[in-house]
C-alpha cells in the first residue's frame, strides 16, 4: 500500500499505516496509544490522519484532500426533498378526502362496569 491509495480519505487504520511505513502493526498501535503518533480512537481502533502521513513523507498535506461540502447547498437540497415529499402526501390526502369514507366501527358499551374491559379480581379468580 502507498499514500496515493489514500487519496480522498482523511484517516487510515493501523494496518494501512504499518504497510505504508514498513513498521509492525503493534509498534504503530503502541505509538498511537502513547501519543507519539496523532490518532483518534474509534471503538478499539486507532485512526491516523492521512495528512500526518503525508507530512512525514514530505508531501503537501492539503493538496489531495477534497474540499468539505457546502453545508448551505446540502441543507437546501434536503429541504427541497422534504417539501416535495410533504406536497406529495398532501396531494394524495386531498384526493382521498373527496371519496366517501366508511364510518368508524368502534362501539363502546357504556353499561359495562369493568374499566377498560378488564375482568375484575372476582371474575379472574372465582372461588
């Protein structure tokens, strides 16, 4: 593995760093745990910034990193999709509102003394 294979990525895992640097994975893991290598721990894995690897190799660190997404554009696209989805649901509701609907089949027996239709203790345990 080489640094060119990490184009477009922000982090590399320990096996990738070991392959690039020619060191043992345990050595990389111990150095990351000791703070000798900048890293972020995700669960039980250490993730090493690709920018640091490029810096160690003497390459420009920011030239190959893609720019972050424009959050305003992203929010606008999401809002447009949500609005379109609600408009579709509203139109479907308006079409079904014109059709006659059957009355609800729910009936309540007001003469039943049991609350919520439950059996009383005497009815559950006769005797």
